[in-house]
C-alpha cells in the first residue's frame, strides 16, 4: 500500500505545466497533472483508492494542494496504512487538499492571507503556507483548475 501511495503522489510534483493531453487533444485535468508527476505517486494511489479520479477529471474548477511523496512518507507507514484502510478518512484527508469551485492561482492565494481554507489558515508572511504545509511549487495549470505542490499532508481535525 505504501508503494501505491508513493506512486500516486510522485506524479503530481513533476513541475510540468501540462496544457494538452496529446492522445485526446484536449486540456489536461488536475488529475492528469497528478498522474504525470514522479513526485506524487502516493497521492495518485490515494486518489484512486478513494474513487476521486473521475471527480478530479471533471468540470471543476479545482484548486489542489498536492503533497509530495516525501510529505506522505513523513506520516509513517502505520499512519499511511490506517488511512488507506479507512475510505471515509482517506476521502476526508484528500478533500482537505482541494478547493472545489474555485481556481486559485498563486496571486489569488496571496490575497487569502489570514483566512481559513478547508479549516487551514493561509499565511503569506514568509512564502505561502496552508496550515503547516508550505507551497513549494505553484500554478501547475490544467483545463479544470490549478495544482500547487506542498511539503506536508493536511490532516483535518
């Protein structure tokens, strides 16, 4: 299971701004960006396990704060296993990383300083943080939203 989560999150942080899915000649989705990243393999696996792939391929718009594989590994194997076994908890954690109905690019997120998003405070005093997670790569744009890579997993209360 850990390998699956590692594969999922690794795909998101590849640093590519994907604008077209060549095989289908239509704009890439936030799900495609995650799937194409070597640093978001765990995230991809988690999204698949939670049954959220079709949602993230949907109309959107979505803003996704995507934790890297290293962020997931920092949780430890026991925590990852527990989360993967509890589909409701997995969905809750994954959805804490998504703003549905809004495409918030970096400039938009900066305007949210001091506000809460999905229960996590935005702080832009030293870079951009959502909760304890720092944005390490911003504005990976897709046809249905935007992805920002973060260095920690957001764990809702």
